[in-house]
C-alpha cells in the first residue's frame, strides 16, 4: 500500500505505520549528510578538508580521494570527474573552492576531450615564427664567427632575448670565446 504524502511515518505510540512503506513493503532510505568535523561541504553528500598540505574529499565519513594541496593538475582532474559523473555541478565546484565558473567549465571540457591523461600531458610548444630553420642557421654561423648575441640579433632583426632562449633550449650553440695567450 503506497503512503500518501499527508500520512505520517509514525502511527500511534511512535510505531512505524505500514502506510509509510513503499509498494513492496520496503522502508524508505534516508541518507544523512554526516561529515567529519571541520570539512567544507561541496554538495549534500560530498565535502573536502585541507589538512597538513593535503586535500581530503569525503562522501559522508568515508574519505574517497586525497591529493597534495599544491597539485593543481590532480585537483582539476578530480573535480572534473565529480562533474562528469554527476556527483556535483560545475556551479557547486566553483562555489565550494572559490574558483571562477569558466575555469571549471574549461577543465570539464578538457576531461571530456582528453580524459585523465590530458591533465598530466606536458604543454604543447608552439613553433617559433621568428627563428625559422634558415634564420637559425644564419644565427649559428654568426655566433661561430665570434659575434656576440646582441650583435647577431641586430644583424638578423631578432631580439637578443629570442636568441638567448634558443641557446638555453639547445637550438643554438653559444659562441666560443677565443682565448688569447
């Protein structure tokens, strides 16, 4: 017998009335939002706590995930998983952690397109448009002639910083200063 919305769960003397049970006699289940002390709620079922350099995520009293407080990639990955799996909304994540909603949306999109690995892949490097293979070859020749980096930059119309960066990255070899005895 289905319970009508206006019938109480409890009958006379605090005994549960049979009318309170569902169609097949099952008792309705109520999940209480019980969390450990000192946590910050994300939803009615999820919460997090920062403690000793780590972030702990809870479903009730049960810890479900932990990562280093400074591990931004793991934070973005896990919060995106919460959204994708339907455990939290993008707005709830943004509100709970104080991050812009557009940032949460960006990383949910990244998760949908690239999965977990997208958060830990090295950033893509753009190919330089000033220091092409031909210009790099000319710069290396001038450096081998003994010219200083600023002078090479002036002759080729390239900033000295661009040439220094190429030297640091190993795309150019620095000039070897001649030693006079």
